[in-house]
C-alpha cells in the first residue's frame, strides 16, 4: 500500500512547479525577438493599425496587468485565443496533443519491451558475445540523432520495403497504431538504450547480492529468483530514470513529428514560435508541463510501490 502522505506531498509539489513555469513562460515568450503583429500582418502594416490591433489583443496594457489577466484566465481554464488562426487555444491543444501523447506512449512501451529482456540477456551473459553485441548495437543507436534514425527507418521500411506508410496519423485507432509504429520505434531506440544499460548494471549488482545467494540456497527456482528478487529490486533505479527520460521524449517528438508528418504539438509549437503566437506558446508549454509533472508523479508512485522506503 502506498503512503497517503507521500502521495499528497507529491501532488502539492506540483503546484509551485506549475506556478514557476507559468511565470517563466509568460516572460520568455515576450522576450522573443520580433512582434506578433508584424508576423501576422507583414511589413506593410501601418502604425495606426498596429496600435489598434494591440488594443484589441490587450498587448497595449502594462506588463504586470497582462500577467494578472493571463493568470486569471488560466485559473478559469481559459488559455485565450490564437493570434494567428483566431480559435481558442484549448481547442488547438485538444486537437494536437493526443497524437503526441499516443506517440510518446507507444515509444515508451516499445522501449520497455526492448530494454527488459535484452538487459536480462546481457546481464546473464556478462562479457560474452551476446552481451557485447547487445551493448554495441544500442551504443550505435544511442550515438545517432533521432532525425537520422527516423530517416533510415523511412528509407528502408517505407520507401524500399513499403511495409509502413511514409507519414500521417490515420483515421481510426488501427490506422493510428500502424502509422505511428515507425516514429515510435525511432523515439524508442534511444530510450531503450539508456534503460537497458541502467537495468543491466542493476541486475548485475542484484545478482551478486547476499539475499539472492540465500534464495538460491533455499532451492527456489531460477525464474522465481529472477522475477521476484532480481527484477523487482533492479527496476527501482530504472523506474527513477524512466520519468525524466519519458519527459525528454516529448521534446524528441517535435523532431520526429516533423520527419513523419504527424499533426502533433511539435509542428504547432514551431509555427507558433515563428508567428509569435503568445497564447498558443504559453498554452502548449503549460499543457506539456502538466503532462511531464503527471509522468514524474506516476514514476514516483511506481518507485514507492517497488521500494516502500522511498515514501518515508
């Protein structure tokens, strides 16, 4: 059972984190070079039109007044309207965030499915041919940029073998899993390499622990020893690493979505930055901050379930 006090503390820690991100996001987007009105209207806009547009968008108010208005809207769930497409930011995020979340989730699952069995094989055959081959392949994959891995997979499996589509998102759940498999595998390669190396090292340490020797002396079956004693204890450090790594996948998804033409938040964020679309940049940043905070919370709870000492 999880400690209720631990869960409450972790939830309360999210509040100041979100408040800090709120302030930083508001300030940074206004430090971007250029002006949103110039980006929207071009160089031919007159000074009078600029002043009128600023008044309509609320950009003529003092900085602190803009921040107070922004905070009040966020508190009520209103992230404003896009300067460029003139639709609510909440609607834009609700359209673009699901593909990114599905892509990240698939990449995480694929990375775990790759990392756990290969880490066991590598640890149980330490310094043998299988161990060296697994570590060598993952090291090569870890050394390659994400976009390069994506282009290689596109060239081989989409262009040459034609097993998967070149890009897109699909119209139903079956099509979506099919379209997102290659981009998810692209993201999973680097995550699986990090998880595999960490888990392999943890398994090697656990296999040399005294309680594992005691379990062998009791005559327990090897699969019980590996599953109940070795894997459970080795996963503690790997789960702690998983949270930050999944957070980085959201950043990597920006590049991957561009390579595979996926209509996620990556392309929307890039277009919003170029267009100085303040409400969209702020809304996307805060939405991703909430997602990452929830991922960290989930991994902390899972780590506490594996090791109750973490919750104390």
